[in-house]
C-alpha cells in the first residue's frame, strides 16, 4: 500500500471540510497509531487536523511526532503554554528540537508559518484558540504576538518564544531551567521574551541567577510578594534598573529592619529609588504594606521619568509630608487610578489630598479612600476638588467616620459626575450606638434616606452603603436595596 492510500482519510478531509467529524477522528487515530506515518504525512496534513492531533501527541508524549509537527506548524502561533499545566521535560525538549530544526535550516520550509512559540501559562483551551483556522486568524495573531510587541528585539524579527517567570520555590523546575539555558545558547537566532516576573518565595541569590539568564529589556511587569527586608530589595534593585521597558512594579511587605541605622537606611533607599531614573516608560506604582518609604517618598517621586497612570499605596506607612510631595509631583498629573486604602489620614491636613485631586481632576477614573479614617471636616475640605473629577467612574469611600449630614453633602457634590458607575460609601455614624455596635433598624432607615436623596439628584448605577467590618466575622454589613447582614 503506497503512502497516498494510507493517508487517504487526510486527503479526503482536505477536499471536503464538511466531512463528518467521525472521519476526522479516524484519521487522527490512524496517524497516532503509526508515528512513522504521521511524520511522513506531515506536509500533506490538512491544517484543520493539526490542533487536535498536536494535543493528542502531546498528551501521549509522542516526541518524534511533536518534533515534526512543530516544523510543519501551519499557524503563526503555537500556544503550548495552555497544554503545560503539568510540564513534562521530554515533551518540551521535543518541541524545542523541532524549533532547532527550523533555526538550522535558515530558510523555513514553505509550509511552516511558525513565528511565535507561546509558553505562557494562560487559561486558554488549545483547540479553541485554533478552531476554525480561518484565513484571518494567523494574520491577527501575528499583529499581537510578533517582534513588534517586544521592544527587546531591537527592531529585528526572529522567531519569538514568550514565557512568564513565576519564582515560588527554592529552585527552578527542570522545564524552566532547560528552556532558559536553551534560549541563552541560541541568542541571535531566536528571542526568548519574558514580559512578566513574579517572585513569591526564592532566595535572592537564586533570583539573581535567573535574572542573569533572561533579557531584562523585555520585562514590563514585576511583582514581588515576599516579606523582604530593605537590604534584600537593594540587591534586587540593580536588575530592576536594567528593565528599561518596565511599566509596572508591585511590592508587598517590604520593611526596613529596626536595627538599621538612619544613615544606612538613607543609602539603601537612594540605591533603590535611583533605579527609576533609568525607566523611561514606567507608569504603574503599586505598594502594599510597605513601610520603608515613610518620610522618603519624595526621593522616589523625583526619579520618575514618565507620567504615572496608577498609584496604589495600601496599608503603607506615609507621613503628611509624603502626601504633600505626592500632590505636587509633576508625574501624577495624568493619573487614572489612585488607591490609598488603609492609610490613616485622620490627623493629616486635608489640603494635600485636595491639591492632589485638583491635579488629577481631568484624568482620574478610579479613587479608593477606603478605611482612611477621614472625618467630616476633612471630607468637607476635599469635596470641591472631588466634584471636579469629571472622569471618575469608581469611587470607594467606605470605612470612614462620616456623619449623616456629611454623607448627604457628599452625595450632592457627585451630581456632576456623570460617569460614576460604582460607588461605595460608609454607613453614617448615627448607625452605631455609643459603644460602637451597629443598630440594624437605624442603619436600614438611614440607608433608605440616603438612597432616596441620591435618586432625587440623579440615577446611580451601583451604589452600596457599608458598615465597618464585623469584629467577629470580619464582613461588612451593607445596604443597597435593603440591608444585608454580615455572616454572624
């Protein structure tokens, strides 16, 4: 029996895409039973059969078939990461060996269209990504996933390998180690691009080893979720400065040791903040439970090179002078999101916050002042600036110590904010008794009155009045249409 008759089901499918699904299944099973047949038939294989055949070959670890399928892949993108929830080294090696053959050939086979090997672990279904295989699909993908979207390529267009780094164990898994070493050895022939770096728990010396193996120019987002001392952050800082295209930095739980001298602390902060002088595209600053910048925020703000779009500083230690420096920083005048949750402002002058809102009134879309301890007099001082934030769509103000009269005044100042779609307000102080316990009947009555006041002024989309967290279950009771109890 010659080859053409042995792969007859595949040829028949090519002539008639509307063939019964059963025929596709028979052809797929036939090819997987005979690996030699699959390899020899690869050039003639209809593209509609590639996705399901690849998934089956990957799950069965048919390494030689995988190697050949990569060489003949008829789409611009191979989204391998969606199949690698539980990575297997040998199947990864087979895929990379297929890429090696393409690289060694210089000129790719005419049937191969592979431009992007995507190893990012995303919640996508492999076959649904490629289902239909319409004529426009590869071109659409090439616009999204080619070298043009990676500034680290320097304008060249080599074969791209996308991967995200998530460092959460003491050592790298063998698949990621092999991939990074493989990419480093082929520098110039292909481009391994890592846009997102997450650090959840790995010794700093191992993190540095990994950073020495990747193209730091590619990294655009960094998230550090480790309880680091400032001294460890300073060891990481020089690599941060080499991420020239960094857009977003997220830091959790960074603190300065109580044993550190003020002089050493100042030097460490200067070594960290000076890295931002090298980041021309930095836009999003996000810090959570960070204490070392108290009284030093101005050092960081002076080093910013581009306008910020987002400032998130939750549960951080900040001084009143820090808030003043933030309010007058030139880099915040195009801010879209400001989140100061959990920063206690009770004893601060309201002027810096009012000035800050004035600076961003034309661009601010999200404002979160939850649990800031703001009182009536402070609210009254910032209302004129708040009422001018014409682009505001999300406003969270719950957890503050505000009276019924002040809340009614706040609602009247939101009349001109036509884009508001989500509003979260605190329960009035009158909802609690002298001991601070919530009075349910009173809360329901005041909630209804506030809702009526607002609806007389305008038609809100989503609005909730909520209490302070319950001391037993930690859940806030709320009122939107009617009262909603906590878990207790």
